[in-house]
C-alpha cells in the first residue's frame, strides 16, 4: 500500500498515484483507492444515467472504454477496475481526474475546472474549458517564480479557501514549445496523446488559502482582434460563471448536492472579484496574458511578488 497527500486528504492506494505526494505521517486515511471488480452494468437503480456515467446518492459509476471502470463512494473510496491491456498512465489520469473530482464533490467542496496560483497570501484562479490556456498560463507564472497550488481540478471549501492539490502541470506539446520546455524526460499523461506531466516542487502540503480573484479564460470569436480584453463580472453573472465552470457538473443532481452547490457558488460569488479574460483566436501569448493579470491584480491593491521574493522578505 502507498500513502499520498492531496487536497488536504490522506490517500491509501494499491495503485501508483504519482504525482501525488508520498505521505509518511500517521494521520488516519481519508480515501482508500483499490483495484477491484466493478460491474460493467453500472449501479442498481441510478438516479442519473448517462452514457458511461451512472449516479445515485453517494455513488458515482464511470465507464471509460478500453481504460477502466470506476466506482466512487461516500467520499471515502475509489474502486478501480482496469480494462485488459489498458496502460497505467491512462488509468491514473482518470483516477486523478474524474474520480478525484467525484470524491471532492462528495466531501462537500466546490470543485472548479481551474488552476490556482499563490499570490498575496491567497490564491488566484484561472478557470476555463479545456484548451483555454489555464495550464500554459500557470506554467508561465511558475517560471516567473509563483507557486502553482493546483492544476485542472481546484477544490474550494465553504469558507472560500482552496486546499492545495498536487505538484504537476499537464501541458500539450505546443505549450511546451511556447514555454521553451523540452519534453525529454517528461511522462506522457496518456500514451495516445502528446500531453505531458510537468513536475513541480513538492511544497504544497496541507495549505488552505482564501481565493483572492478568479479569471475565466475565453477565446474571443472576433478574428483579428489581436488583443487581450478584461471584462469584470457583476451580480448573477458571477454565479453563472462559477456554475458553468464547475468540474464534472453533471455529478451534482445525482449526488443530491445541487442545493449545496448553488449555495457555495453564491457565497463565493458574493465575496470574490471575477473577470472574463478574452484572447484572440489566432494568437496566444501566455506571457502577455500573465503580465496583464498581474497588472490587474495590482490595480486591485494586491501584492504580486513571487513566492521566492516573499520568503526573502
């Protein structure tokens, strides 16, 4: 058995869950991850039944063709049934993605499809659909000295604080090229795609930080616009954007968490500055985007010194 730490939780697993951080403390285990048989028929009497997904009460059943079947229960257990000839990287990708999202939902977090960066004793989030530039922007800020707290899956608690995730950024080959990072020595997150796991220093540990601001990255429909645009969100728009960018939002109704989820979205929306950040479809400079965000944060009165400079002070 291996023990790991992520999102403030201790995981015990008979699968290799690298890049989660190994954990040697004697704290009780929060989540058990086990290889086991998972029915190919799903669960009995599901409240929600979608292609490859069934949900009821405190259970989520997932079927990823040619990779694995997963059963996530009570915020405490993930059963993993790998398909014959499935590669380890693909199985791990879905355990640390969809299954992790389900566990965090079950444990009462607001789970966002986002990245989180340490800024001004708090966290700044970059949310957006796949391909919007979240991870590339996070990687640029990492190169500038900022700590990346979570990649792709961000968990926000009822007090408006994020809990630290695990130390990696997933980057496509074109993002590595833009950042002048060699893919040599980096592990592919799936053998079938040119997307790589870029490891980060394992310094997240048990950290909770208030969310200072959220930026929603979007690709503009205006061809040839040629510039980045910031649009502040107000009122109900903030709630709607949080709801839209909730990770695996389809889990909510089946798990009976819709009312709690709406309450969390409303609470975060009421207390957090939120901004749409639109970029042109024909050009993307993550460095330009990161610098624009830092300037916007300065205008809001936040200190934007990188973590290394903060520690030196």
